[in-house]
């Protein structure tokens, strides 16, 4: 039989998978909307940051490691904004 911990872990991974699937479906739906290209890109970036947060926190087990999590999320965001605003 499965233990309560195994059931909770499976449920958590399935929940994260469903969130990632829903976000991806919304992104595909947005691609067909008649919007300005810059608006779509901004929405994609926000969704991508949320997906990176979910993956890093749960699948990479960084949820309880503050410094590693900040470095895994923060440094790429700084680099992204630098690229977006032409600082390099």
C-alpha cells in the first residue's frame, strides 16, 4: 500500500503538472489573439517566470533553500531585464 507521504507527494507533482499544462494552454490561446506583439511577449515572460518558479521550487526541491532559490530565480531575471532594455 501507499503511505500518506507518497500520496501527498504524487498529488503535489500532479498539481504542479496541471498548473504547467494550464499555463501552456493559455499561452497557446494567447498566441491566436489579435494583440500587439510586445503585449504577447510581456504576457509570455510573466507566465514563463511563474513556470520557472514552480519548476525550481518543486521539481528542483529549492522551496526550502532560500539562497539557492533566490540565485536560481533572481540572476536570470536580472539578465533578462538587462537584455530586454539593451544594457548589454
